[in-house]
C-alpha cells in the first residue's frame, strides 16, 4: 500500500497562526486515505465496520485538520463522496483559530465533491467537542440519497454537522459558497477564506486598520470573538425545507468553542 509522506507540505503545511486562519478549509486528496499506526496512507486500510460516517463539509476533509484534532496515531479513514442538492457556504460564526467555518446549505440540483470521515465512538465524541456541539453546530442525520459514496458499498445512515446560526449574509440576500469546495452550480457566488475574512473585517473593524491585527485580537480574546459572533447572528439566515434532521444529543467534556 502506498504511504504518503508525513512531511508533505501539500497536506501537512507548516502554517503560522495567520496562514492557518486564511487557508481554511485546507487541501484534501480526491481519493480515500487512512491514518493507521502513525502512518498516512492512500486508500482504505482499516475496517469501516461499526464506524460512523460523517460528511466532511469544511476542514474535516483535510489531513492537516484531522492531524490537529486526532493526531496521526488515531486509526481513521476518509473516503470520497458526493453531496446532492446542497452547497457549502460560510456560516455565521468564527472559529477559535480565526476562520469563518462552513455549513451545508440547500440548493436544488447541485452536486458538491466532498468526503466521508469514518469514526469510531471515542473519536466521534472528540469530534462533537471540536465542533462545539449544541453551540456552534447541530449534529444531524442527512436524508437518504443525498450522499453517494465512492470506494465503499455502505448503505446506512450518514451524519453531519450544521451551523446552529445558518449561513452568514455578507452583503446580499444569500450566503456565499466556499470557493475551494467544488460544486457544479454557480447559483451562489463564491469567495475564498481570505476574501471572506476581509469582508467581515471591513464590516466590523473594531478600531483596527489591519486584517492581521484584527484577527489576532479575536483569536487571543475569546470575549471579543463571541461578541463578533453575536453581531454576525444579526445577519444570519436559517435555511428552510432542509434535507436533514437535527439529532438531540448531549456530550460531556471540554467544548473548544
């Protein structure tokens, strides 16, 4: 089996804090990949039986972020998938590391190229905490037939995370797509993370004249970040007629939100 190089800066870049914020949602292979016994492999090299498939709409697609959350020594697998009738847009939120995160948004006829992250139960609890379950994101079960899986014949339920606040309306009446998440539709305009953060900065400068200084203040001062999220909540929009159902779930532990 082919082993990727751990130090490959394509998938494990050495970002500083600012580069990490503006580079979301990071690069991801178009094929399946596996973390196994401290190695990073192309393909499926662990059993997916009894694992929970999570549609990865943002940085959870990327080896870089999965290494941040789990480390390479956690055995896990990611497989390609297509998401139908939804696009990936910017959520009305701000992560602890300074990125505007993603959320799923209904869009009839669209197809988005994503992947599925297969987690065991212990890993799922870690993921819940990293997603700010119940605060930043809801845990949901997607409607059947909204996802097709490649390289695996699984036919059971598929789960995901949806922003509790919905999409953020920057300067229009619709949320904006993440430019780096490929989709077959142009119904929603798309911008990259740097552009999205710059738009948000210009809307809410808080006395700052530099995006970098503004962002550093938000990362280092949680109360300022939460205050900005409150302001963003006034320009958010929740979708109607959604292809998922919210699951009532509680989780114990330290929520990173």
